[in-house]
C-alpha cells in the first residue's frame, strides 16, 4: 500500500523539481546577463542622446570630433578635411568637449 503511494507521488515531485530548476535558471540569467546589459544599453543611449558638436567620439575604433548631428547619423571630423558620416548606434564612447 505504501509502495503504491510512493510511486504515485514520484512524478509530481519530479515535475516540481524541474519547475524549480527552470525558475532558478531564469533568475540566474536575469541577474547575471539581462539586467547588467539593460543598464549598459540605457547608459550608452543616454550618452548618445546628449552628444553635442565638438564632443570627441569613438565609433568602430575611429576617433573623431562631432561636426554635425542628424536624427540617425552624425558626421565626425577625423583630422584635416576628412569627414565621415556614421550611425549614432555605432558610437561606443563619448567624451564631452568640456572634459578635455
């Protein structure tokens, strides 16, 4: 009799353990991956939106000074008469002109 009750409870216990392990994995990925990435993206978006003419930016390893800002792109001067138009999303670092 007790053996039958133990066998009947085993599948429910295995299901509960599986659900708990999936829950632990989701919480782990949230705190280790998603949350820090969301903070980093928000910080970078704030930097990109606060860009002004004269700021120094780095994009894909290219360093230049912001000359013109459009809705989706910026134009940077890399020295001399060289100007490059790049996407705002490609900017990886912004140094304000006053911080130099």
